[in-house]
C-alpha cells in the first residue's frame, strides 16, 4: 500500500473560520515542561504542547526540508570556514517569552552551555547533548539578535540543533536545579508562540491553551486547545462519541475501527516517524552479559509481534518490519542490518548453552550456578501494543528456556521507571525526526540520560562522531549503517516495526493531521466553514 508523505488537509488561512476548540488527548500529565530536560522529552510535550507554545525556527516540508519561520528567525546563512560549519541567524526582535523578555542570543548560549556535555550536573538531566556538543561557540554579532554559531567541524545537521522544542529562556539554564524546576504549568514566563497555557487542572488532568495576547504573528485561529490525559484504551470510544478531536497514535485495529465510526471524522495517514522496539537494561544483572542479550534477540519473533500489533490495520505488517535503528524503511539510506540477529530460536538456545545457561532434562527454564534465567518485562497491560508484545515475547522466550515475568505499571509510572533504570526489558516507541543521522548519541551514546540500556561502546562512540561530522552524503550513510550494525551487535535496543502515521481528526480540521516529516504552522490550524 502506497502511503502519502503527509495528509493534513492543507488550506489557506482565508478559507478557515475564526474560533472553535481543538480537544487533544495526551498520555499523562507532563512531568516537566522543559523540552530539553530528560523528563520533558516526551512527545506530548516536545511535539504536541511545544508545537503550540514553543520556539519553532523552521517549518518542515513533506520531504523533510525546511524554510524559516519568520516569527522566530528572519533568515540564516551557512558557510564553511577553516573546515568548520558557521551559521549566522538573524532572530526576530519582536519574538518574546511570556515574561516579556526578548528571545535573543543569550537564550541559545544558555541552552548550549546546559546541553553541550561539559557540565556534569546538567548531564544527568538533559535529554540529549547531540549537536550541542559539536558547537564551538555561540556569539552575538551586530546586536543581541544576530547569532553566529561556529561548530567544531563540518556539521551537516546543524539545523537539527535549532529545530522544534530546542530552546528555553536563559533564566531556566542558570543551573541544573533551575533547569529541572519547570514542573508547574502555572509558571508562565517560559511559554511563547501563538498560544499560552492558561490553566492546568491537575484534578481533571487537563491543560488549557488560549491565544497569546502578546503574539506578534498572524492571529491564531482557534479560541481554545485542551490537552486532557486519557487512558489509551478510551481514545477510540471518546473520538467516536465526539468527546475529543484527535487520536494519535492509532496503535491497533480496535481504535482504528472505533475512530472510523464518527460521521464527521476521518483518519488521515502518511509515512510515520515512530518505531516500536524492545530495550534491555544491560547495566547490571543477567542482561549485563552481551552474549545473553544477543541470544535473546535471536529468540524474538519480531514479524509475529508486528503482525500481532498491527492485525486489522490497512498497511500490512510485512511492509513495516524494521531492520535498522536509524533509518525508517522509506528513508534514503535504509538497509536491513539485522544480519545474524534474525529470528533463530535454535541459534538462541545454543548461544545460551555456550554462555553457561543450561536446561536440565524436564526443566522449563534454564539455570546457571543455581540461578534461574528469569527476566522481568515492564508492561503496561492496558496498552494493547505493550500487552501484545509482552505476551508474544513471553512465548518466544519460553521456547528457548527463558522465563519472562510480567512487571506491570501504568503510563505515568512507566516513564519514571524507565528514566530511573527500574526495569529489565520493556517495549515502547521512539519518535524519529527529519534527521535520522543526527541523534544517534541520544539513545546509544556514552553518558546520555536517554540511553536507557546503560550500555555504551568505544567503537560505536567513534562512529557516532564520524557520522555527525562527515560532509559527503554517501559516505555519511555508509558510516551510519556501520553504526547501526554495531548497535545490533550490542543487542540493547531491538527494532520491531515502524508505525504508520494514522491520525483521526474532524473532517473540517485544516492544516493538521498525519504530518510525516512535515510540521504545522500552529496559528494556521483551524476549521473550515461547514
């Protein structure tokens, strides 16, 4: 089935009416509103909320290229000086934080100093140092709105550093404690953009956004946007009953069918950037042994898991099977690097035997030195994908003599446990970007707070640096696939499938939906006249 690059019902502002409410469900109340913080690095914040209330220097097109969003960045120039990428950006002097302070070079300097990896206090709380760690200097030019950024080498993905959800005020970056402090949505100084959070009701689990009276661009079309925390099992019914106006992601056929029942609704679909995977915590215990992790990967029937998750959805599972940690199947540069780690239960059993985990005659599970080969799977039982993946994984592992014990939690606690390393194996979705080679270190790099496996590798670390600074596009893709092959060998993160971007919305909603690699102009999101 051929998918569109994007499906958002594009309409000119002049064709849309003023007013209306857009009701968006979120997974849970956001634990930290700082998008650069590890706890703020969730899609409900960085993509959804910050999409309406944060700095957006670029507007991305369907093919992943971008143009400047003049509300924040008037223009830029890129040049190579002495083998280094140098970017000059002219910031819009009218752009302001809700505190009334201008958005200026000092804000970028503060974020750079927090996220460049040089301050150990910040390293424990920043979501990623990728890109920031390749900046040599950020300086003001003619005034506080001319920013000159010098990277330490040629850096092809420089624009990723200054893309969506990548800036907070300098006042939030003074120290790690302050950087971590934005846990209350009623602290309004740090918002910007066409909308502001005007109410945060923790009892009802609702955030309310309304037009920013200090916004300097085109007037936002909607009167109100509400973000309400809802259990994923309720989404299809809530959309069908006209209680919400948006469902994303649509993760299974049940939700798809429920959303399809709404008379004034439709499901938009495009290539997606989300991908499901298993992550193993290799920092201690049984899974600290790479040989064991490799054996478990060989014992995972990823195609059956994909078919189980996606049964009944329009795009067949075979089209979405994922053999790469960096590129999606529709990306240039994609290669299936699964290699020796394809499903092979006989090889998996042999590898476990070689690692000393033996299966006694008549026994169900393997043992070594009197210890049973038992691993806990961190599961969210009310989320269909988490439950399905756990059930099939449990059956797969039993086939090779490994016990999987369900360790149940809820979405809110799941994120806490993931960040704190309180799990052994789990499954969730990562969200990709327009830059498949830009954020390798975030998930797989040494010392990254988002490397939940706790495992790093010197050879991979070197490849990450080479990919980041390689100017030749073909050579860069080659290096990225070498890095991907190394990640397969580490056996910490195992890709399962890429998720189609299915999104249910009212038919009359314009300029929003299945974005693919594109992004919205938030002030242009609105309803067509009925």
